[in-house]
């Protein structure tokens, strides 16, 4: 009884070890150049700088624009 249990346990261990090694081998991804793993293109530096500036500046400016609108609305400049 115990010998079959140990045999089964050893078989399960070797299977787990094989599957782990195979998954590690398959998960290796070779990056050939910087930025290859990014979801956007960074090869054109000017275009990237413009897009990045807009992406960061617009959400930062929205609260200030809303406050300005609310203050002007309260003073009666907007009808």
C-alpha cells in the first residue's frame, strides 16, 4: 500500500517538475530593442513627446478649468 503511494507521489512530483520547467522555458521572451514591450511606438521622439505631454497635461488641467468655470459661473459672467 505504502509503496504504491510513494510511487504515485514520485510520479506526481516529476510531472510537476517537468511542467514547471516547460512553462519557464516557454515564458522566455527575448526583447531585441528598448521599447519593444510597450504598447505604443517610441521610435519617433518628437511625436512621442507631444503625445506624452498631452496625455499628462490634459488630465492635470481639467480640475483647474472646472474651478475657473465654476467661479465665473458664480460671478455671473456665464449666463
